[in-house]
């Protein structure tokens, strides 16, 4: 046993799994996790697409190259 070295990854993974199990064993934290999961799923299934910061429509004829090439508006 003196020559055995502990596997650090296994020890850390075991500690994280143990912490997660202990967190979910407490009823209040389990309810909180369920509420957060429901909110997250509801947000993911929203029908309305989010505005991803797009403020202008691609290919607009006003300004940009249209002005330099004399294209019709």
C-alpha cells in the first residue's frame, strides 16, 4: 500500500458526485433545482425567436455598396 498513489481525478470526481447527491437529498434544494430546470426548459421551448442583436436587415439597398454603385432604391 505504501507504493500506491491516489488518482487525483477519481478523488475529485467522487467528491463532485458526492456533493451533487448530498445537494439533491435536501428537499428544499431539490425543489429549487426542479424549478430552475422547468424555467430553463420553458425558456428553451419559447415560440418567439429572440433578437440576436440584429438591428439591420441584410441586403438593404440603402447605404453601403448600394450608394457607391448607383443601385436603385
